């Protein structure tokens, strides 16, 4: 019995380590599954560089809104962006309401990624804003 308990404890600690390693991906190829077909090349995102080298806080990108406030904190589960920003229509077909809600992945990602890059560029940093700097050809 005691031996079993020790084995269980060892397994449990390995699981914890696995969870800790899964916490933040090194790089992500962003590919929202709501798009049946992408019209642009998939975007390779240097996740860890953004948090470690560029020092951007997790909650600048990850959120769960409750009463208009972001209640997501480091360690909470992370859902794919397109599980909420899930309308796959191209920009021109979105209603004004859908635009206001950032309903499509395209809108949500462009606001998040390009929005910050535009500000960063003004501060003299090398953050990409041209299409092919993000979308591989
Ligand atoms: C600059 C934006 C940005 C920052 C900062 C950021 N993330 Fe992410 N993160 C993303 C994007 C984008 C994805 C991919 C989501 C998708 O594909 O829908 C992601 C994915 C993840 C995933 C993987 C989810 C999965 O499905 O595999 C985890 C876990 C995660 N982030 C945790 C963190 C933690 C912890 C921090 C802070 C140390 C952080 N993120 C900071 C943008 C960011
Ligand atoms: C759990 C659902 C959910 C997930 C997951 C989610 N969002 Fe959101 N997001 C929302 C809601 C709700 C709003 C507020 C929309 C509104 O104002 O009506 C929002 C607003 C935004 C906005 C506009 C406000 C702002 O913060 O600038 C952007 C940009 C955005 N999300 C990008 C992302 C990105 C990128 C991801 C993935 C890293 C993501 N969202 C994941 C629900 C979500
Ligand atoms: C809050 C600010 C911020 C957000 C949000 C952000 N970035 Fe960046 N990103 C930067 C900065 C700053 C740099 C340039 C840093 C430098 O070179 O000094 C950068 C650089 C890059 C680069 C070129 C260098 C590299 O690391 O590959 C790519 C590609 C990139 N970002 C993609 C993205 C994508 C895709 C998203 C959205 C999922 C995103 N970024 C969201 C701030 C941001
Ligand atoms: C800072 C990085 C970045 C830049 C610059 C950028 N995009 Fe995107 N774009 C993304 C990301 C991330 C997505 C989300 C992809 C997904 O959800 O699978 C996206 C999604 C899209 C989509 C919808 C998905 C698809 O492939 O059909 C289109 C269309 C698009 N972008 C066009 C453009 C055009 C045109 C430009 C230049 C004017 C541009 N993007 C510039 C990061 C960027």
C-alpha cells in the first residue's frame, strides 16, 4: 500500500511538471480552425520571445471578460482565440455589430498584433506591420 502511494506521488509530480511545461508554447503557428480555408499564409508567432525578450504581459493578449473586466490571470487555462472570436466571414461581410465585437479572428488578431506593433514602431522598435512580414507567402 505504502509503495503504491509513493508511486502515485511520483506520477502526480511528473504530471505537475508536464503541466508547467505546457504553460507557454515556444512558438505557435496560428491557424484558427473556423476558417475552412485560409486566404493568406499561416502566421508563425514567437510566443516566448514576446513574453521573455519583448516583456509583454500575458494579460495583454489573453483574456476572459467578466462585467467588462479582464479576470484572466497567469496559470488559468487558455482557450484558442477563435473559440470566442469565431465568425469566419471576411472583413467586408461583417455587420457593424460584429465589427464592434471583434467577432472574427482576423479582426481580433489584427487589432491585437498590429495594434501593438503600430505603437511599438512609433517607439522605434522593429515590429512588423506589412502583410507578408506576418503572413508567410
Ligand atoms: C503577444 C500576445 C501573447 C502574449 C503576451 C501571451 N500569449 Fe499565450 N498565446 C497567444 C496566442 C496568439 C496563442 C495561440 C492561440 C490560438 O492559436 O488561438 C497563445 C497560446 C497560449 C497557450 C497555448 C494554448 C494551446 O492551445 O496550446 C498557453 C498555455 C499560453 N498562450 C499561455 C500564456 C502565458 C502563461 C503567457 C504569459 C507568460 C502568455 N501566454 C502570453 C498570445 C499571447
Ligand atoms: C473566452 C472568450 C474569449 C477568448 C478565448 C478570447 N477573447 Fe478576445 N474578447 C472576448 C470578448 C468578450 C471581448 C470583448 C468584446 C466586446 O467588447 O464586445 C474581446 C475583445 C477582444 C479584443 C478587443 C479589445 C482589446 O482587448 O483590444 C481583441 C483585440 C481580442 N479580444 C483579441 C483576442 C485574442 C488575440 C485572443 C487569443 C489570444 C482572444 N481575444 C481570446 C472574448 C474572448
Ligand atoms: C503588446 C505588444 C505586442 C503584441 C500584442 C504583439 N506583438 Fe509582435 N512584436 C512586438 C514587439 C515590440 C516586437 C519587436 C521587438 C524588437 O524587435 O525589438 C514584435 C515583433 C514581432 C515579430 C518579428 C520578430 C519575431 O519575434 O518574430 C513578429 C513576426 C510578431 N511580432 C508577430 C506577432 C503576432 C502574430 C502577434 C499577435 C498574435 C503579435 N506579434 C502581438 C510587440 C507585440
Ligand atoms: C502582425 C501580424 C499581421 C500582419 C502585419 C497582418 N496580419 Fe493578417 N492575420 C494575422 C493573424 C495572426 C491572423 C489570424 C489567422 C488565423 O486566425 O488563423 C490574420 C488573419 C488574416 C486573414 C483571415 C485569415 C485568412 O488567411 O484568410 C486575412 C484575410 C488577413 N489576415 C489579411 C491580411 C492583410 C491583407 C494584411 C496586410 C494589409 C495583414 N493580414 C497583415 C496577422 C497579421
